C-alpha cells in the first residue's frame, strides 16, 4: 500500500516463511511481556524514535526533539509554531508513494488505489528482518455505469462528490505510520493496520479511521489482555503525544478501543487490539467493491440515507456501516439475475480464514471483474433494495449471509436467539447486527425502509428520502 505499510509485503524472506507472522511466541502475551511493555512505556524516549528519520515541515529546518521529561529546552522555544506543533505529521518525513488516480467527473472513471509499492524501508529495523521487494500491482480501472434517468444521475453525482479521495487516505496512512513507530516503543514487534471503510472501497470523505494493533498472530483475550495493552497505549497518547492527539478515550466495550482525534489531519480514529477478522473482512469487502461498477455508488448512497434517518449507529442500537454494506451485497447476490456472486465460494483458498495476514492484500487485485447479465440501473437497484428489506426479507426466521450468497435459516445458538436482525460475519460467523437489541429500534429501521420505498417509488427523486445538498456538505 504505502512505504510504511506491511499490508503489501511478506514479513520475511522466503526461507523464513514458515515462521509466525510477527515472529512472536505462539503463547499468550505473558505477564513478564506486559511488565516489559510497562517498562518500555515508562522509559520511552521520543528523541530515539524521531531521530531514526529527521523530520521537517514546510520551510522549517530538520528538527531534533530536545525533550527531557515533559519540558523543552530553550533551543526549541524559538522554533516556528508550525514546526513545534506539526513535526510529528511532517509530510516531508518520508516519501509516501501513492498513485494519484483521482476520479474525474468528466469521464466518470475511478480506480482501485494500489496496495503496495517497492523501495520499502522498515520502520524500525530491529523489529523485523528486511522485506523481499515485490513488483507493483497495477490498479484496476473501472468505468462508472451510465445514468440514463434522473435518479441514477443523482446517485452518481452524490458518489462522485462524497467518495473518499486518495488525499484523504494518504492523511490516514501518514498518521498510522507515525503511530506505529510510537506504539513500537511499547510493543516492539507489533504492527498497526488501517482497516474498515478507509481501505475497503466504501469510505467517504468524512469516514473515520479504524486501526487494528496486532501484537501476535493468535487471539487475544479482549476483556483482560487487550484492555491492559490499550491502557498502556492510552497512557502513552495522553503523556507523550498530547501535542498531536486530542480526546483519547479508552472505551471498555466487548471489543475495547481507544478513540482519539489527530489534531493535524482532524481525523477521528478507533484503535483496537488483534481484531484480526477486521483485517480479513476489509479485503473481502474491497474485492466486492471493485468487482462490479454499480456496487460502490449504491453502497455510498445507502449509507448516506441510513445516516440521515438515524439508523446507522451501532452505539445507539441501530445498524453499523459494516452491517449495511453486507445487507447491500446480500441484496445484489439474491436478485433473480445476480449482480454479485459469493466470492468466498468461487475462491475458497484466497478467502480462507487460515490465510496468513501478509497475503490478504493480494486478493482484490487477483479477482477479475464479475460479468453480470443484470442490466438494472442504479435507481432501480436502490428502489429494489428498499423494497426487499421492507416487504420481502423474513426478519423472523432468516439470516443474511454474504458467504452463502443467500438468506439462510437462523442458527439456533444463543447469539442468534431472540435477535431482531441477523447478519452473518463472513469469516467468524458472528452476528454483526447484534447491536439492534431493542424492538423499538428494530421497528424504526423497518419503518424507514418501508416509508422510503414508498416515497422514492412515487417521486423518483433522491431528495425525497435524502436531501442531497446536506448530504454533500457532510461529505
């Protein structure tokens, strides 16, 4: 992907491929290792981290941090304000290589951003052996569908105005790379992955950044181990990085996270520990996103619609964006003439849950486009999506399964019993819509599908269910 990302490179040379991804012990993080991390936190030296590569910002000369504890020496007091405040995010720290294939409204084209490049230099040499260079994969170029009616035209225009740009992704990646260096002062063999909508092809200009901190290649106890690790990361953010990170919060949820805002890029981030399935489903969704040229515009307008009607917030008992995306993919798979297949069935080896993490990035570029005989326009597909979940899908007995490309009977397990909405996670089989646990919220979601379908069917104007000007302003 980018020079500091391992998503595009195997971590070891071929003769070391049989070892674990991060060369970590297969046992759980031991008590002594956590003590070592605590020691690293207490003795983390920022000058050591930054001195690996001198930072510059704008016209400011190379800066060498002069910290002792939390005080600055007098030599640094005279630095320009931007140099003091922003050197952590200096765009000149490293040559972030990226293919600037920004969509042009004139010819309506967009491309899959490249996932990795050559000329990689490890972040901290002591953490991993040098990587074997790989050839650059050319991004696949896709032509957007034609819009022959007003509703389809409105969907395309909204997509082009709000889709995440390469520059947006670059800001997030720069922050990820810098934070990885800092966290490696605590956990030297860890890696930080950018996941979720920022990378799966369904992001907007206002999408938050999701980060996954991987400390080993096996599960972590989220109630104990992950919370302890995040406590150390949170303390590090509050003390060492308070000039660059604001509002860091440790959220003790089922999967605990640290929420924070990057002051320079103004991007909100959520950071979890070892949620490996999030890395895998990022690239599964990325494959679907670029498999057919109607998928991304349709998903974006549905996410905007759901957000406008307050049914797109798992923290408030409604649908997460991830569940919404899976619902759209499922609908496109179950049409009389499907627009999408189950790529997990067609390419079982490529999407096996056992595939090593350093290989998952390759899949989106290796799967060819899907040629569907279904020629429905975007407007008809949006109407069909609303109608399907308003009148056709059996919420009481069926489960949405993108893995199977069909609605299947609900499992009898405790996780599925008495749940209002069941959406299967394609890799670990959990319910991604478990946040909808109140009947009032479920009824509100169903009601919105039905009302929006009636309005849109009668007026054939996107503004009737989603004010476009407001949606574009939110990006």
